[in-house]
């Protein structure tokens, strides 16, 4: 008999059947930082979409926005998401605006979509020190811009399978929240998809 690995696979891994987990939410919501421990816990691969976009484009995200505008960026983002969607057993940290293109939902809904949702105040606190990689917030009033983006995107984020309201948890704690709440999603999708689940932290 072969030797057992030291770390047993998480029991949810087999129930997921290789479906990707897509983390959605505003910039600064912790998708990349919590996606890594989540992938590790499941024995999944981890993909952060933004660096892949930069690699495909051969330019930084601020450069893409400056040269091609948001529409040009969204086109590359959609192309990258399509390629990621061909793979399986991944935790994917998506860009904040991936939900704004309807065709992206065709890919997202092949997996399980998890909305990480800090308060607007938390988002602004996190983003104030990091505007260089956030072209949409390079405005005279980042708070007002963030509010306008939230107004536009929250109805789209509500299409997620799982809604997690996060506060000041660590990345590892957010990953644990996801793992604790996934069973409710896996139960509800045995038949017709159920209503999105919401939980606080």
C-alpha cells in the first residue's frame, strides 16, 4: 500500500467535483490574500487574474487603462477569464469589475461564485494607501468614486452563490469562513439552484 500523504485532502474537495471557486468583490476586499489559503486548504491551484492580464497584455493594468481605456481592459479580462474557465480545481481571485460584463457570468456560473463584502469604510481605508494599481480610483474624490462603483456593482455581486460579509478577519479566517459556508451551497445545488446564501463574520 502506498504511503498516505501527511495532509489529507479537505473533505469538501471531492464534493466540489473540480469546480472552480471564483472570488468576486470590490478592489481591496481581500480576494487575493484570502484566495491563497483557501486554495491551499482544498488542495486547489490559485490564480490571481490581474497578474495574468498584465502578462497577456505585456503591460501593467494602469498602462492598459491609460492606453486602451476601461473597455480595452475589460476585453482582455474577459479573454483571460475564458482561458481560466477551461481549467478546473482552481480558486480564482477576479478583478473587481469582472461582474460588469454579462458574458463573464457564463464562465463564473460554471463554478461557484463567492462575494467577499467588506464595508465601504473598510474598503476605502485599505485602498487609500494603494491607489497606484487602482486606475478607477485615481480621481479627485476616491471616496465618491468608490461609492459610485459600489452602486453600480452591488446588484451584480448579488448574483453570487455565496455572500460573505467580512470585517477585520485575517486572510486565513476569511478562507475558513468560505470553507464553513460552502456546504450550504453544495446542498442547494443538488436540485435547482437555491437563493444565494448570506452570512456575516
